């Protein structure tokens, strides 16, 4: 079951039943309501709807198998608009009005940074894909996990790939965001270890219509690669300006900064050869195969896989605790994700094992889902692709 702000407003005028209880209140009593806050619009609008679909697919499967704690799962969904201010308003509603025990789905680091304090102060559990190192360093008291590799791990893996590809002089252009400075620092360190060099970097404003002056600054040192550390709207503008400026070196960016919509909208000559990187799902895992079947697609991406794991971890954590609260999730999520129990690869499989009194170790579509004390995953693989005639072609998974 899916509840959005629009559907709630439509149902606000429901009549009071014979027993004097509003229909909405009776419906809530029969359901277990879980919160989703994800970017359905804005810079993350290409990823949020797909993550929501994956969350809903797992919830539907659990509901079809009998539900959770004897109730049907109902998702209460809000759009964070990829905007911290909008996200805070939406999170306030989910926490204060809807009384959600969990919020799944934040994407942008700035959004998660803004929302996280509201969650730990209210003892609401938060799951996220945001990569900034600062997020898990917040005093979140255990009420936060992220299935995305943190900024340090991502920058390390990217730098190793860049150096191995033979690029010696790299320049980084970053959007103003929490991950910008840590990424540059880690790239500098790891590139140097592997015989390459970060020759410079700059941070730009996201709302500009042209970045030609920044492009000129980046090109001044004659880099053989420019690392574009931004989001889809600004990276599209930077790529156009790099093309117009005649830059003929390599360009590297995160996959979320060059989604399919950008590839369709930009001329092929602007994007030709751009290398993208993204955390790779665990494509060899049974959980990944189940996610593909559940979603009806051949290859779920990292975000779809992580969203699959959020809903699975939340369902199993609640079942383990026999209680739907943020504190119960905080105290039980590691017991079902990295404990000594039998490996399970779906929420339904895990729920059945828990119902039988067993211990479980959930292995996810995105990876093992093993978390450090501060909520980071311990490791993952990365998928590198290059644009060829407007399409992404796999280079390697490493």
C-alpha cells in the first residue's frame, strides 16, 4: 500500500464510521506505516522514483506473504525535491504528524545532513545513499545507516581506477556540497600513492547557467583528465562548456551526474568518452537475481539494489524486535544483517526463518550489508562505464 501527500488530502474528508472512529484511523490500525523521503523531483529526480519502486516491490512481496507483525505495510511517501529546506518540511511531517518509526530514501548529502538531526532527536531510524563522510560522523546515536560507500571509500576507488588508466594530471571541478572538500583531499592522497597527481581543484555554484570561466581555470594546467564532482543539471552545463572550449582530455564523473535523461538530451559529441563510476550491486548474489525478477528488469542498478535492501533490513529488524520503532531498528538491524545466523537473501525468506525461531544474516542485492559502528558499509565493488555514441558501455567492475 502506498500513501502520498496527495492521497492523504483526498482522504481527509472521509466520513466517521458507526463506531465514531474515522476511516483513516481504522485503516492505520490495520496497517504498519513506514516512511519514505526520496527525491521524486529536482537533481535526484531520475533516481528517487526508481528507488521508491524497489522499496514498494519488497513491501508488496512481504504483504503478499502475510505482512509484518500481523499487519500490511503501508508506505507514506514524501518528495524531498533534492532540496534541504523542502526535505526538512517533509521530514517534519513524517515524524511529527505521521509518527513514522523509519524514514527510507534520502539521496543528496545536503538533504541527509539537514534531515538527520530531526531523525535522531525523535528516535526515527534513517536509511540513506548519501556519500559525504560527514554524515556518519554526525552524533546520530545509531539511528542512521547508509548502504552507499562513504566518500573516503568512493574517492579511493576512483583514484585507483584513474591512476591505473594512465592519467597523470587530474583536475577536479566540484559543486558546493558536503562531499566536495573530502573528495578532493582523498583524491590527492591516493593519486599520489599511485604515481599520479591532482594538479588543482575548484568549487562552483550549482545555479549558474555557464561555467566557462571555471572551465578555463581547469584547463589552464593542461590536465589529461577532469573529474566532474557534481549533479546532473550542473554537470550537463559543464560538459557543454568543456566541449565548446575544446578540451580533449578524459572526463570522469559519478553515474548519477550523467543519467540516461542527460545522455538523451545532450549531443553525442558532448558526452562521447565520458567515464562514469558507481557502486556496483552484488550481481552474483541470489538477492540481486531476486531483485531483478521482482522489479521486472534485467539489471537493477546500485540505487535500486540499495533500496531493495533498505526495505528488507527494516522489515527484518522490526520482525526481530517484534516492535516497529526507531530504537528497535537501531538495536536490531545488525543482528539480522551481520549476525552468525543462516544467510537469507530476501525479506520474506528472513521473516520465515525468524518466525521459526532462527537467527539470520541478510545478504543483500547491493552487497553483504555489514555496517560499522557509525553506520558505514565496510566494502563494495564499483562499476565503470564509458559513453559510446550516446550509450554507456561497460569497462570493468572492480
